C-alpha cells in the first residue's frame, strides 16, 4: 500500500471513522468486515437473530434473547444478531443494542444486502423482521424462520436435534 493511502487509513481509524465496505458485506459496529463463519461451527448452536431497530416485534422480544444467551452461552448455544439498519443508520442500531442490553455479538448490513444474504443462505425471501437462522454446533444451517419465534421453541428444537443426533 502506498504511503498516502496508508496515512489516510490510519487517520480514519484514529478518528474512529468506519471504513467503506463493499455492498452486502457484513460488518461489526466498528465497520470491520465480518463473516457468519466466524461465529458458527464453534461447538455450540448459533442462533442468528436478524433485526432492525424500528421493528416493533424485535424491540418487544429483545429481552428474551438476552436471557437465552445468558442461559446457554457457557454450554450449548450462543446468539448472534444481525442488524439490517445498515451503516447509514448505525446510531439507531447502536441505540437498540444499548436500550436492550444486547450482550451478544451483533453485525450490521443494509436491508437489501441482508435480504440477498438471507436468500442465498436459505432459498427463501426475507420479507420481514425478526428472522432467524439456526446453525448446528458444526456450523450447518438447519432451520430458518421469518417472524417471531419464542425462545422456548428454539430450546425445544435444539434439544430435540441434539437428542436425535446423540
């Protein structure tokens, strides 16, 4: 990398500014690229909750997924959030995380690119939030759902799958 570009990137990072990312790229809230594979297949079930900060249902049920993560993270399952607010609305997404005390990792992508990702993973359209993806401890996507899913149903699902596989 040439010196002027390196200096510019260093200044942007020092100022806490997010670097631009390619369309459709998942990023963490600091603007650094992230991959789902970095969170799945680590020996635990991974429950991915796709949300947007102005979704009424997402706001209503956020506390239940914080409790789920607290209950399971040391043993058999973890949560991962994906905000569809996009980097243009990062402050709204950050406010959602703060307001609900989300204690699990969250990534961010724009609505259109998030919908494209959901379709590529599942073969079904993302026509609302919340939406869920469930990955086995080995990292295999085994379930998806658009719409609210009570925590107890997820616990029953992963418990039943584990019993059948064990």
